[in-house]
C-alpha cells in the first residue's frame, strides 16, 4: 500500500530485499539512503512484519536511525504490535527525531471499518504532519469509537482478544508442525510476549 500511495503521488519507490532469514537488510537500507545520488526521504519497515512476522532488531535500528539522521524518516509500521507489546520501538522515539511509529485500530482492536490509526513521533514530526493533513480528517463518530477503544476498559477487551488469538496461534503452530508436508516452521519470539 505504501508503494501504491507513493506512486499515486508521483513519488518514486525503491525496494530493498530482505536477507535470507526474511529480516531487514539494515546495511543495504543505510547504503541506499546515503548513496550520493539518493533521493530517499522516507523508509518503511514493518514490525511485526506482515506477512513474515519478523521483528526489528533494536540495536541495528538505532544504528540505522543514527546513520540516516537528517536525511530520511524511518517509519516503523507497528500495525500488529499489540500481539507482542514488549517488542515495540516506541521507547526510541524520545532520542530519535527521525523515527516515526504508526499504529492502527484495524487489527488487535478489531475496528478496521472505522479507518482510524495514529502516529507516534517527536513533536517536530507531528507539527510537520499537521501542516499537510486534510482538514477535519477524523469524523466525530470515529473519534468517539476510537476514544472508547483506547479507554482502560477498551484496552482490557483488546488484551483479552489478543490472548485468545496468541493462544490460537500456538494451537495452529503445533498442528502445522505435525504435517509431513511442512518443511520449516519459523518460530515466533513467544517468550518475549
Ligand atoms: C492492516 C495493516 C495496516 C493498517 O491498515 P489500516 O489502513 O489502518 O486498516 C498497516 N500496516 C500493515 C502492515 C497492516 O497489515
């Protein structure tokens, strides 16, 4: 979708291949951003990744943030982070002006139809976004539902749902592992949840 939206706005897209473990190739991203003729202003990373489920490596992310500071915004798409909240990169925001985290109510909150998400970043980034955002971007009924979803009770409901889904994932994984046709099951970082 990022590529489609970029191309719709006439913005060129460059893709950097994942490594053999389907992880982000941090050095390749850094080299692409810092290439002499680079026009890259924004990098999208997805964690947990859709569809691989892979996470970002905090240390390598910090190195990338430092190496691309002042050149590119690094966006971590955390659409699924509620399924492994301990692995969020949100703690890095305070020290890194070029880190932007995006979240959505579409997944763990089960509210895809209200089309609502949010951005976590330093004030300077949010101020820049406020200048270009559409006027009145959030319909009032959406704001009301989102406020409920993010209340203490809404968060509790979300966490109960996440616990059920994470448990279902383990059931599915153990069933899949018994299939003779299965070649490799990529382990999740279960212990960190
Ligand atoms: C679902 C999803 C989103 C959020 O989509 P919405 O437009 O907020 O519904 C963002 N990134 C990824 C990787 C997703 O899977």
